[in-house]
């Protein structure tokens, strides 16, 4: 059975920095983070984290009536270097978008098999549009700067006990 625990202050600090640096729109969003004890699998791959919209019927059961929930696999988090942790949280924050009905999630910009890229190159618009970014990424050196906390939205650690009870509510 999956066990949930509260994330460390490091997770919240990283998220707040990244929102200030790269995701200013998310200053309005109420985002909760929680650890799950072990990573799940999807398509045979380990799922490091998952970002999802909190359904309206479950919002009252989580503190601050969160808009978005990010669940991080604690066993995988423990094995990541500092920059990998930042990349993981940044990746999950990139999933968050504002839509006509409020906060929602979005899919990845690029989805393709490396074998197809190897055989056909940048054969579609998504791949072609990313080629400059991918070329820069090969030589990228990241720097970390300190930033202020968010003001209107919230980035919090989710109460793991309350979160575990949501599973019971969804089954009822």
C-alpha cells in the first residue's frame, strides 16, 4: 500500500525559487506537494513525480483548497543530485497551465522515440521547433540565484495523513 509523507522544506524552497524565476503566472496558483514512498511505473518507466489538477470535490479535504497537486516519489528523490531535483520540480511546474475553467495541466511539448529521431530527424513541427533549445541544452550551465517567496498563490507541503484519506473518499 502506498504511503504518503510530507515533503521536506527543500522541495518547497526549490518550487518557490523556480516560480519566481521561470513561472511568474504560477504565483496565483495554490500548489501542494507530497511524497509517496515508492515510485510508480507507467509504460515500463519509473515515474519520478506526477502533477495533477485537484478535482473540485476533493479541494475542501486538502488545506488551502489546492488547485494543483504534485506527488514526488521519495525513493527516487533521495537519489537525485541538487540540479536534478530542481529539474524535476521545474518539469512538474511546466505541466501547470491556466485554462478557460481555471488551473489545469498540460502535456509535454515533445513526445517522440529516440529511434524515430535517429531515423528521420526532426520530422514534425514539435521536434523542429525544439531543435535550437536542444542544441543549447547540450552546453547549458545553470546558475542558482536567491529569490523572494510567492505572494498571492501558495506552495505548501500537503498533510500526508489527510491526503491518504482522499483515496478512501474517491473509492466511496
